[in-house]
C-alpha cells in the first residue's frame, strides 16, 4: 500500500520536522506514521518557510483513517500506477510535480 503524506504543519521553533510530520499525520488522518522517507526540502522566501515532504509507506487498515474535523476533508488510497498517472495529469499542480520529480522518476 502506498500513501504519500505531505504534512502542512508548522513545527515549533527548535523542533525537528520529522516528528512534527508524524504528529500531523496522526492528528489529521489517524495514521501512526513509522518510518518516513524525506522526498524533498524546499525553502520559500515568499512565505519565509522551509517545506519538507515525506513518503510514508504503511500497512494501516483502510478503516483506520480518522479525519480531523475542520482540517482534513478527504483521502484516497491509491497504488503506484495511479499515483504516477495523477502526477502526469493536469490535475496535479506544477509546483508539486517539480518538488516530487526525483521521487516519481525513481518509481517509474
């Protein structure tokens, strides 16, 4: 089972991004993320932020997802081929395609 979890969270100053992403995944989806693989790290001068993107491969039961009310509106479990097709489509924004290019090239 493949799932890409990009945590849009703000870590507290002095905290490491990986634990903050695990906490965000738990709070927003109910998934207890074990091993996280960093896919990208970008710096945004415009928003004065450092963005980290991680891949979490999990065998969590599909029924274990619990969305955080007011924060998370939906989810979808997809396989590798469908993930690639999504990123190759016009439904994916160009900034996300660019951030994940290396990862996508590695799974093609």
